[in-house]
């Protein structure tokens, strides 16, 4: 168990908190209400049922606190914490992410597999459709690479589609990324991203969950985890989403939490663009390049723009000499057209090149 995560708690108090955490119908506000009323989780666990009733807590909570199932679950969590790179952050301790602590219903306990310190680093959330189009996936990957290269930790929900593309792209450029689960860390979902999650943990990133380690997938848990994705982040970028997408829930929560909301527009004929267009109509910032995001965070002084590029990119150097079409640039550089197009997309996102009337120009 990390010596910094729980050093101020006695073993009995830690075990009591883990037991409270497993009780049915006990959300963040009721959890904190119990601690405040009794002074500690240990005292709350041993308090008479009448005292729990006086606080307006459900009967199921009071009855379950001494059950063997709850005790066993707490013991299993204590054993989990003994393993390397497995941590527990608590809302009333200094290691808890400061931004997340600001939201009204911040999770009292947060299980972390990987490096817990990156939860304090500047984060941008990237979310979108689970059934994203190939262009949408490519756009998510390109933005993630650029944002990770600019120093942001990329935070998302480890779902299929846009989430997975964003996590993987951040890792590809040596960046850091955080996955927030809607299940327990020992009951990973979706299974198809188990290998991605393992790679994130191994490469210095993190996977987190507020739910008990063995919590199974339940529909209501995924909207709940979205408030953590937005709560950890300076802003939320929606890449591709239908009007009914859960990504719009994340964007709404971000707005309520005072975070920036960004949306990438698309074709009016593509259903996956309609959610982004709705967000833009509702006041989200329309984003076409990474600069639009960095400009939107100008109040945050520590990271106002990407780190300076020490070496001029070969394609940018060619464009400084003269404008080119994609095809003529491929010929001039000796690179395959597909590679040139992919590179130009990333350079455009970074604000280093622009396409006008079919010809590419370098930005000074």
C-alpha cells in the first residue's frame, strides 16, 4: 500500500471506511455525512441503528454494515492495496486531486491502479461516440497526440471508440493518460480494452474508479463516472457524438462544474456530428486546431501553448519556401501521399500549416 495515500489513518479506520464504501444506497454525500456526524468511520460503524435512522439513512445501509459480505469486501480491498502501484485516495487527504475535490459530489474514495500523482497534473478530457467513424477516430488520435505533446494528461472513460483512440494515441507519443471506469478495477469493462489499460499502468499512466473493486457493469454507473472525467479536467473536448450520446452528459457536467467545453464540428449529414453541433449551439467552443483549445485556457498560465519546436519539420520547411498541393508536397519530400496527408493533419492541428484553396502554406 502506498505510504503516502493512507498514512494518517489507523488500520481500523481504513477498514471501516472501506466497509462504509460498500454499503448499498450510500453515495458520496451520505458517506461524508456519516463521517461528519460521528467523527470517524470507525465510530459510524459501531453506532446504534437508531443513530443512523436519526440521520435519515436507509435501513439497508444500517443493516448491511456488519454483514460478512461487507467485511470480506473490505478485507479484499486491503489486500489489493498491499500490491505495487495500487492506491487509495480519499477526499479529506492532501493527495486527493484538487480539481476533483471542488465538485459537489466528489467521490470520497478513489481506487487508483498506476501512478496516482498524475491525477494532479493538467488534464484535458476527450470523449465521444463508442461507434465512431474512422475519420472521427483519426481526428481523436491526432488531437490526443498533439495535446499530449503540449503537456496535457489525456483523460477519458476507456470505452470503445473515441475514448480508446484518445488513450492509445497519448501513449504512442510517450504522453500520460487516465482512464476512469464505470466498474470496479477488478471487474474491468469493456474486456476488449483490458490490454490497453494494462499498457497505461505499465507506462506510467493510471486507471481509476470510485466503485468497489468487484463492482459489475451497471447502466447507472457510467453517467456517474462521467462527473469524475470532467471533474479531474480543465476542459472536455467532444470529438464525435450523436444527440443521445453519453458524451453530452459529460459535457453538461463539465459546464456545471465550471470547466471549458469544446466540440469538433462535422458534416451536417453525419449523425455523429449532431451532438457536437448541439453543444456548439449551446455555447461550447468550436474547435478546429489545438490552438483553439490552448487559447480557451489562457487563464491557466502554466500551459498557454505547446512547447517550442526546436527543429523545423521538413514539410514545414518546404512550405516556407513555397505553397504546395498535397500531391506536389509528396513529390518534393519523397514521401508517400498517405503519410504526407496524415502529417499535414497533425501540423494543421498544431497550428503550423494551413490549407487555402487546395494549397498548403506554412504559418509564420
